[in-house]
């Protein structure tokens, strides 16, 4: 059942292995990479309680000793205080240039641990063991690492590719329904941005995937990772094509800021709503048919996901404020808001040429 996707980046190329039982087999896979039989693991308290001992046993089978630091769970951990704590802890563990740091967790831990590895002794290797669906299909692949600043998300960081990614699909069974579906927001995004056939497949197989069918989960993760790998290989540092991966994110980042990066809106939920809004905007600009946004929202609804602004609990600011928050996004180039729009399902493209009044009208209608 196991599936491997190769990310071809020359001397920084690596494999993403996808399948069940990889935590228990982690030692055998990491052993060839290391001289000293020990690794330092960064994780969060929730993941540690569920999976740290399985990983410890899996490493021990290959004679690898493990030391671990569990940080608090949640987006607030992607900040200077926790970052410096992690880096200083790694130095205390005497992690050397040839050692490997392991990130065991979701996107927050992956981003923070990868950034810590990138600056530790001017760069040590790291292995991603993503435990959420969102991290498996998105943040663990492609080498974007970082932390948040008071001014916005991910504004401090580095491109630092992992040396190996182990996406254990069995671990997805321990996610809450809400967390699983939030990750599914990023899966849907891949179909919407570049693969209409994959979106068709998701419409047919989404319920089975959600219900826990292992083969379907492996297939969905593998297809998502393959698309991301292809895009990253073409455009590692986001000069062009890689921006397509931000479909839905310009709206999403504004909504996350408006909800103060709280549990009111998870990142993947914001992406799903953002994708629906991006298709609505595309339809109003005459780029795609009116059926396309309806189809996107229908699939999200079928999956029991958030797809409208009214699905976000609590008050949201007005349309003008949301538009201002979109302007704070790090994807702004020369003061121009960059949008990822679509000519149809699977046909996304990047543009900065979007009239603000149309964006405002989409937001105003979405809020009403």
C-alpha cells in the first residue's frame, strides 16, 4: 500500500513516503542518514501524548536513541519565545552538523522545527513526520519553514528542505473530525488549482476518505503530494508557479487575522472558504462559469465543511476591513494584491490585475 513521491531538487532531493505504520518503522528509514545513533525530536504536547512512544519504539528497533521536547499545541507556538526555546534546547542536546532533527507533529511543529534546523549551526538536516492531514499534504513538503510575527503569519523564516518525509496515514485515525476536514481543505485545493480529474475523484471518494478508508487516504495524500512536488521542483522559492499553491489563501489569511488566529477558524477551514470565494470572484470577473463556484461549495457542504463566511462563529469585521487585512498578506508584490483565480476547476492562474471594487462586492455579499 505504501507510496513514495520523489521531490527532485538536485543535491537537495528527497522522498516523501506515504502509508500506514511508518512511525513504527521510522528507525530503519532514518538509520542510513545518520552516523550517531541518536536524534532530537521536536513535537507538541497533544501529539506527544498520542504518538511519541510509538516513534521512540520505532527508532529503538534500529538502535537509535531519542530525546524529545514537547511544546504547547497551537498556532501561538510559532513565535520567537518558543522558537528560541527550541533552538536552545537543541544546542543543549549537543545536536551537531551531521545529526538530524525530527519534526513530529502538524504544520506548526513542522514549520518551527524546520526553521530551527535551518539556523542551528548554520543548517542541520531534518526529517518531517507530519501527523495531521494538512501537514501531510501541504506544509511538510517543499521546505517552507518559519514562525509568525505580530505583523502577520510566516513573515520570519527560511527555505530549508527536509531530508525525508514520513507521512504515516494510520496516524490520521487519531485526528478529530474537524481537524481531518480542515486538512481536507488543502486536498480539495490541489484539485481546484490544477487537476479537474482529481476533483472529480474527490467528489466520488470524499465520503469514503472521511470515513477512514485507508487505500483512499493513501491515494489522496499521494496525489496531493505529487502535485506539490511537481510545482516545487519547477519553482522552489515562489517566483512564479508555486504561488498557485496559495489558491484561497489571500482570503484565508485575512479571515485568520480577523479571527485572531484562534480556534474559531482553523487554517484548512479558511482555505476551503477562501477557495469558494476565489471561485466566486473568478465567476464575477467572467473567468469561469457560475456553475463552478456552486460545484465547489456543494462538495465542501457534502463533506460537512465550512464554505461560507456565515459558517465562522462570532462577528466578522466589515468588507473594507477584510480587504485591508488582505493587503497585509506577505504575498503582496509592489503594493499589488496577488490573487489566484481560475478559468475553471483545475485551471488556476496568478494575477495582480483584480479591481478592488469587485473583491469588495464579493466580500460584502458573502457577509450579508
